C-alpha cells in the first residue's frame, strides 16, 4: 500500500496482531540502486518489533531488483516480495506492477536474480492478480505461476481479482472486477508444493477464519487500515490470543512515539507525532467517540505541539452502564509522564 504501510503503520499493526507478517509499502528499486545512504536508510529502516517483516519491491529490471533484494536481506528483512499486482497508471509507466503478469518469463528472470543474492532463509515471493483486463482464462494465471515457480518462488500472494489496466482507477480495481476465490483454490490443487496466500475481499474476523480454513494464509490490506482494530479480532480468531484493548494499543503507541521522537530529533527528517497519528485514525472506527478521536488526531494545531500524549487525550471516554462517562486516560497519562 504505497504511502500507507510505512514503518510507523507497521508498528501499529504489530501491536494489534503479534502473529501477522507485515509488509512494507511497494518500494521502487530506483532509490535503492541510485540513492544516497540516507535515502536508502529512509526507505529500509524498521523497528525490531516489526518482525516478521517483508520488503515489497516494485521493478522489472533483474539487476536492479537483485541489488534491492540484497540490501533488504542485509538490513534484516524476513522476506522479499515482488509486486506484480498493482494496477495504477503510475506503476504501469514504470513497467512494473500488474502489467508484469503479461511477461512471466521476465518475472521469472527477476525472481531468479533475487533468489541468487539472498540467503536461503529469506524467501523471495510474488504478489499478483488472477488475470489482466477482462481475460478470465485460468490458463493465463496457471502458466504465470508455473513459470515463476520454476525460478525459485514458492509463495504466491494472490489478489483474487483481475487487474484492469485501462479504464479503472486503483480503487475501482479493488472493487469492480469480481472476486474469484475458486481460481486460487484451483492453483492450490495444481501446484500442491507451493504456498498460496489469499488477498482481496477479506475485511472481518469471520471472513478471515473462513478463508484461513481453505487457503494457506490470508492477507488484509486497506480494510485493516481503515478499521485497524479488525487486526486484533483476526489475531484472536486465528490464534486464540487474548483480545488486546484499544487503550492498551494507544499506550504502546505513545511509548513508541516518545522513543521515536527522542531518537530521531537530530536527523534531517525527525519523526513527528503527525507521522504516527495519521495511521491511527481508524483505531476507533465505529466506536462511540471515534469521530472526536479522528478529529483530534487530524487537528493541525494539536499535531504541531508534537506531544505523544495527544493520543491519550484523544481517547474516547468509557461509559459504565448508565453512569456518567468516566475518564480512564489519567492513569495512563500519569504513568507515562511521571
């Protein structure tokens, strides 16, 4: 999710779902091949708490992808993922993303170049769609997977929709082409030695549980961003982990924000509260006080104070039966400031 799942977002996701594998936004190979040390650091840095974390790359030049993959492995990423599913016109102009599905041999060359330079412990995986435009031939995606698998890719993250390269926006591409889970199920039957992770249309813990019973894994994207607490519910549904409260997550993010502000204040681009707050807007989606939470975390004046306690001040009050709303935030404020 370009410009969405940055390192601050991934820390939030990790606190919500300890067993999940988190993915970076798609990172173009250009800055990793030609950027300065600072540029590379800004693209690749992450917190230890994020593990397991995957580096998702966008590119179509095997040599460039090899350099980027080697950097990712050296930085400690647990997986290198090649995006062959993004349908945006900007990505198409760079000749990567979903349009790469039309060139399975090239994708295979890219995968092999990356596999050759990373340790065996760091898998090279591919995220892709099930077809291009309005071609719903199963043979197309079957041959794509077969060709790429021969180059050393054993894990495929499959968004179970076609990618329509002309005429639909990226948002429409996530909604208009019909979901066809049966195609992914057929891939599992035809390639029993491979791992298939289902993506697309999964937005609730119930849907996650159902899909997890039928596929090797599931991936949530924007649904988890707009209503991030769903990740905690999915964690509980799939792993039996006690459901973490939103308040506990806020407390963890306050501590994280304090640490980040303190350790990056000498950098050219230090971390600010606003950098973290923008990813937390969906934490109270659908809850009483959720609108006020979003309003406070979007208020320029409050954000300019650069005070992590803003998260505590913005937390909705809790009601107890029919009694007056009680303020549960003060103990957290006292503990974190005193």
